[in-house]
């Protein structure tokens, strides 16, 4: 019994795994590449290459229905992200910090929107809005489904996601830091503003980013609760696909893809800059 | 205390957490400019007492005054005290300077006073040149200094320190003990510090309050606490000691349970059961049969010898009791295991403690 014990995999297994990994990679990315390539297709036939062109991007951006859908999507995403960041953080703080009547029940149900199927959520919200409108209308004003109901629905599910992410951050928060701030003459609000919030900010930002992505992505719920003139971009894409895939849709999808990649890269760059900044001072 | 106004005055303070009584009816006065230690094992209520002075916990009952002003129920930002926390609790997202400035900014102090006071505090704890670093780029000792500067820059009337040296290694700890003492003399502020380390308490403080199970057992100078412990717990907790069961014969003699009569001053009435505390380093070993001119002695047999380098510890069996004798500064070992010896001590070395 001598020599090195062979703990690694055999050469054959290793090669097999490498091929498999490439296959998975291809499975994930080939459709994306096809989409992007055909968005620059000069031909109006989706599956036949007719030369390179930006033509479909131009057409998509000249199409009023599409630009309106992009506008709606952006407004809904921004509003629901900001609102759910504030409310989700508040809920997370309340759950992590205070004991109050119904805390346990709330703690268990706040994550419900994450687990229940989109379609259930959509039907639920639609029924809710119908009942709420009936009630409000009895006082005079008339409400209908529109951009505000879409935004409200997105807030409804985004709060849960923000809450989960912020809660995780709060669980590892050292509360003596808050005591130290109080000891150094900070009031309750100043302590939150100067110590608690800056320290949980990475969690709040991550939750916000998640909310933004989910909102830009949502089809099912938005389709149910939107009214005339408040179609979001994914809903528009979904409904026009029934009329067949057009190069225009490829162009829009590529734009959405680019936007979400930019979003992710942007947040990564932000994190890296912060990390390297603190490393730099360490060297000094 | 003869001081007219105590820096901290605690009167009948009790703190309950639900069913648990953390602090049980404490009375304590800490003088202006004093270096006071609250000493006790973990869970004895010393930290809770400190937190009540800071305002981080509120007393369930009783009154708490700082320089005569009742603050028992005041929030921490309304008290003229600052705290050095156990793990320092430095704000990780702020630089050293921002940490130190924090208290001043919260009270609305502006430049040029702000930067002048920060510079002063930074210099006092020898942190000049490190103002722009973040806490995670500092060593444990440096973090400790930042925590000190962050508290002292506010010129509190009382500085509270919660196990301030607990996180440091032994060598640094001894250095910081000296520095803290010097710093306290320099600023002249009352320091109240919590520790479970009796050596630290003895070395640093002017007076010590020993706590156990929520009660304040004894308050006194290190010498009083060490030489005249008020109870068996205090005698046992502070340093090493031999506890001998006994009963009182008269105001100046007690009879040990093995029958020996020894000299010891006591105010406990004759016939009471007591314990006698004999410090290992206050007793001598003598050849068997020699008696001291004054003081008391016990005959026994050497059971065991432990060599510690700077001292030799003999375990002597005197009848049913075992006595630890610590001999320092002696070359060689004049006695061997099995030798018949006499354990002797001077009048006053034996302290009678109540049960």
C-alpha cells in the first residue's frame, strides 16, 4: 500500500462531464443567441436570414403601442419597486424587532405571495379589485382597471420579496450598534437613519433590484389586472405572439434582454467598486 | 462615602426580566472621580447594573441618580454618561473619525469645536493618523482605543466600560490596564467598569463592588475585599484561599472543626458557625513542632508539591482539612512529600467570614 490515493474522477468520467457541461451551456444560451441574431434580420420572415439590419428596432420604437407598453412597464416597475422597498423594509423591521398581537400570523403569511402560483394571485387580485370598486363606486367616484391597479398588484407581491431579503440582513444585525448610537445621544429616528438603515442598505437594494426584475418580468398578474391603455411590455409581447412571431418581437425581446443584463452588471459593478474601495484603504 | 454628591447613586434598584431577577435591590454610591469596578461571575447582574446606569435597561424598581439628578427612566440620549461596549460596537460603515464625531454631531456641535475635540480625543488615545481608516482595518487594541475616544470626546460625567479588555490577549490586556488607569487620572472622570476578572479589578480600581446572583455582596477597596472578605463567596471568588469550617469561641478566637483553636478577630457572637479564610501566600511552612511567637499554627503532613516557577505550592493535610500553602522566592524545596510540618501564620492573616 503506497503512493497517492486516487480520489479524483477517472479521465473518461471527467471528459464525459465536460461534454455534458457544454451541452447544458448550449441548451441555455443557443435560444438567446438565435433570438438576438434574428432581431437583426433584414428579412420579414422570422426563420430566413436576409442580411443584417436595424430595421426592426426602428419599427418597434416607431410603433406607438409598443412605446406606450414600454412606458407603462417602466412606470409600474419604478413605482412598485420604490413603494415595496419602503413597505417591505418596514414590515421586515416590525417582524424582526417588535412583539405585537398577530406577529406570528403575519410572519407566516407575509411570504405567501412568493409561494402561491401567479395565476391564483392574479385571479385573487382581480376579484379583490372588482369588490373594492363596487364598494368605492357606491360613494361616487368611478374606478376601473388601469395602470394603478397594475402597480398596486406588483407592490402586493414585491413587498414579500423585499421583506424576505431585508429580514435575512436584519437577522445578522448586531443590535449593540443601535445601543451605541443611543448612548451617543442619537434619538430613535437618528439611530435608524445613521446606523440601522446604512447597514441594512445592501439588503434593501438587493430586494429592490429583485422587485424591479420581477415587475418588468410579470405577465400573468399584469394581464389580469390591466385595463385599456395600461398594457405592459411583457403582456403586449405575449398577446401579439398569438398572431405569430415577428422580427419586431425579436427586437423588443433583445432590448429587454439588454436592459436586464445592464441592470445586473450595474449592480455587480456597484458592489465591486465598494469592495475594492475598502481594500484600497486597507493597503494604505 | 463622605462625598456630598455621588457621581452615581443607586438606591433600592431591582431589575426583573419576566420571572428572572437580574438585579436584586441594590444600594450603591460611586464617588466623583472614582475608578470603580463591578466584579462578579457571568450572570451576576453586573452588566445589567451598568446598562441601567447607561439607560439601555430601565430599572423595575428603585432610584438612580447621576450627580444628584434622577435619571432612572430617562432614555440613554438624555444622560451625561457614555459607554465603551464589550465588543466595542464601532460603526462598521464609518471611518474612525466619523465614529468619534458621532456623539458630538448628534448634539449639534459644529466646527471648529467639533474638529478640535475630535483631534484632542484622537491624540489622547494615540490614534492620530488613523482617522480615515475603517474599524475592520484596525487591530483589537486600536479598536478599543477608538471606542474609548468615541465615548470620551463627549466629556461624559461618568464613563461606563463593559468588560473593556475582555476581547484582548493577555499581554495587550496588561498594557491597556495601565493605559486605562493613566487615562482616568488624566481626564478625572468617574469610571465604572464591569469585569469578571478579579485580578483586573484588583489591579485597576480604587473600589470594587462584588456581585453574585443579582446582589451586591461587598463594596470596598481592593485591600479590604481581599483581606477582609465579607462572605464565603467573596473570599472564594477573589484570589485563591483556604476555607476552614469553624465556630466562634470569643471575640478574638475561633475553634476549627479539627479542634485547633486559632486567633481571629470577629464580631460574630460566640457559638456561631463561621468559616475562616486563609490566603495560601499568607501562611508559612515550618519544621514540625516549631511554634510562632505570635499568631497561630496547625500541624500537618505534606501531601503534594506543585512547582509553578515563580512559586511552589504545598498541599498540607492537617487532620481532615487540606491547606494550600504558597511559597514564593525560595530557592529549592526544603520540604518533601510525607514530611511532618507546621503551618503558621501571623495574627490578622486569618479572616472570619460569615456563612
